[in-house]
């Protein structure tokens, strides 16, 4: 997005880009957004730092989905087994 704006003659500051990213994240990232907002107050917010925090959250979300999917799969197998025994 930033490059497209530059081509059109508009500049986008790093802070503007960070704000744009934060306001367009899904609800799953709400705690991460709060941490990044705290970084703003402490003048620690940089685009690189935001990328790192969002990447960590993304990996946690995906790991949770994988683990949750396996648990559901195992439960279904158990239900089928119990159904056959009775």
C-alpha cells in the first residue's frame, strides 16, 4: 500500500502505516494491538517491532488451531467407538 501511495505522489509515514495495520486486524489480535498501543505511549513502536509481535501472534493462533483440530478428531473417534460398544 505504501509503495502505491508513493507512486501516486503521496507519502505514508511509518506511524501511519502501523496505525493502518492495527485498525485492520481481526479481533483475535486485540491483546497484541493493546501491547503495541502501549509501545506507542513509551515511544517504542517501530514497524519492525510491530511485525515481530504480529508474527508471534500469528504463529500462536495457527498452533492453537492445529492442536484444537487434533483434539476434535480424537473425540470423534472415541464417540464412534463408544457407539459401537453399546
